[in-house]
């Protein structure tokens, strides 16, 4: 019996040791580890300051599902408070469908501030037609301080982070490293194309923006912008302009159409301005393709914009109609685009820091050159804090400022405090015998009146008759009062003399008696 118990105990002990090993083995080879399924956060609403916060994958999904509720977020701000990954562990380069599929936000008209955080794991694939993007249409929107990485947008037409721009849209300090594909039309790393059906003035402005992924399309393909083409049937009166300042492409851009792949713009048809930009990616055309037609000739200015030296790509291409083109380097005009290595680029005067402009920097491995703000965003923020205490007039808050790039934002709000009342009354009007006065106390911080009071009316002042002198005595010539004082003094002196005489007499009698 004892031996049986020992055998059972040994068997249980062996199983207890083996079970953890088996579990560890399952997770070690990845068979049991899986990406969680996320759902949109319910009751995702703006905070007390009217700002929408994205702190979880569910919040990001809610941003898309709630866009009708909040009128496409027109004039509203959405901020990232953390890095968001919709598909942890998924590799976009495999192009396989992950657990969580992104449902494109149809129209966005607000501000998306990444605050230096990143969005990863976006997946949109549509081979049946339609746009494939994070946001389909962007109308007067702003994107800033944002990184978008490890994501995949693939479809038949108009793919990119934003499919089309309608109305002025700006991108500032944005870094995108995604895979973008369009099998029938064009695509762009940031924006595919321009669209308008109104009399607005659509334009796109890119400042401190970098693309480092890949774009492939059947027609126009650009690392930053696919095209700013205006369709013949478009009745909008905008100039369809594109402005790029301190932007770079390190991605691979390809197109099935000749002269339709550019590091910055695949097909620049209308007004365009490029200042201090750089292409070091693999493209058919380094800077842009200027495919303007005769009746749509618009000015194009390319200033201090280089492409990587030592590559076999062209500088830029242009049609015969694209005659209004200016190329400037260090203030002088030229007829050809110029090259520069990474080291040469950051050493050039236009790319060096001056005043508020922070200039460009070289990556740690020396292989890339990017606007300093973007470079430091990629390396992470280093925030310092400054606390502003609440007062009775204003709420308190903490200001966070990145020591690397200067990005700043406010948070951790504290409600205003109570007034600090002064101890002394302040007289507004003194009291008189005719009227009451007034007074008040103030807050020593903001000067606001904390309480008011009345100063009682003064009592009337009583008057007394003046004293009159007594008449002179006719016999002595002294005043009557002095006479009374002299008489009183004489009486006292007489009384004292009589008293002394009595005492002397008594003493003498006593002595005489003893002698007898």
C-alpha cells in the first residue's frame, strides 16, 4: 500500500514539473501566441477640454466608427497619448491579412496630433475597387507630430495614407514607413491625389515630412504625393497647388507608366514649390515628373532640392508644355537639378540651422539625412516638465517640452483654487455726518472683490458754551474766585494754630502733675 502511494506521488510530481515546460514550449514557438481582437471603445468622447484622446487600439477604432457622430471631427482635435499597434507581432511586409482590419475613416476635417507617438498595424486591402487608405478623404485637415509604420494599403485605385485631399490640408513633422499599392491607377505615400467639386482652393502643404516605405502603382506614384492633377470635369476653382519644405524620400517608388514615379511627386500637373527637399530613394525620377499640358501650365519652383549622388536615376522629367519651371541653388538659377551625398547635404548652408529653423541632421548610421525635428521624433522625445500652479483666475497645468525637438503640449490640468482674501478693508468712500461710507475686501491674487461693507454714518458733534471770568472784588482788587481761595486758606491756618496751642497746653499740664 505504501509503495503504491509513493508511486502515485512521484507520478503527480513529474506531471507538475512537465506542465510548465509544455506551456513554455507552446509560447516559445508562437503556436499559442496570437494577436488580440480589438473592438471600438464604447462611449469614446472628448475630455473636459474638448480634445479626443487615443490611448488604446480600441480608441483608434472608435475614431473611425464615430466620425458621423462628431461631424467628421470638423474643427476638433484628436491626440495620441501612447503608441498604438492594431496588430502586435504582425509584419506588414508579408502582406498577409492580420487579425484586425482597419475600416478607413471616410472623411476627416480636424487635427490629428500624434504628439510624437506612432500608429502601427494598419491593414486595408480592396481588390474590387475603391480607395485603400487610413483616411479616404481629407478636407481642411491637419496632421502633425506623427509616425505611421508597419502598415499595408493595397487596392485597385488611389491608395495611400490619405487617398485624396479636398480643401487645404497640412502635414507637419510626419514620418511614414508603409507599403502602398494601386493596381489600376495611382498612389502616394502620404496623399494619392487632389479632389474637389466645390469652389474651394484645395492645396496640400508638407513640412518636415519623410517617406521611407514603398509605393507601386499603375500610373502616377510618388513618395509624398501621387499627383495634383485636376480632372477636366472638375468644376472647382482651386489652384491645386502643392508645397513641400524640408521633406525627404528614402522609399522605393515604382510605376508601370513611363515617367510617372517620383520621390516627391509622381505627376506634378499644377502649381508646385519644393524647398530644401531631398530624394535618396529608389525611383525612376528623383524629384518630380512635371507632366503639364498646354492649357494648364503653372509655375513650378524647385529650390535647394537635391537627389542622392551616385545613383543612376534622372534628376526630373518634364513635358514640352512645362515651361514655367525655375530651379535655384544657393540663390542662383540653373537649368539642371543637382546631387548631394548625405554628408554633403547636411553641410550645405541652406540645410544648416538658422534662427527658428532647426536644419537637417544625419542619422546615427550616417546613411540618411532628415529634418532635425523628424530625426529626433524617430529617436524619441525627451520631455521636461514645468508646472504652472492654479490660481483663482486660471486653472493649473503642466507643460511638457521635448529637449530634443522642442515639441510642447499641456496636460494634467488642475481646477482653479479659491480666492485669497486680504485682511484689511479698503475704504471706497469715508463716512460723514451726512452720509454712510463704503468699503470692500479684495483677493490678493487677482484683485477681485470678495466682500463689500457699509461704514456707519458719523454721529453729530455737540457744542459747549465758553467759560466767563468772575468780576473783581471791589475791596481787595482780586477776582472773586481768588477771594474764596484766600478765605479758605486763612481758615485752615487758624485751625492749625489753635490745634498746636491745645497740644502745648496739654503737655505742660502733664509735666506739672508729675513734679507734684
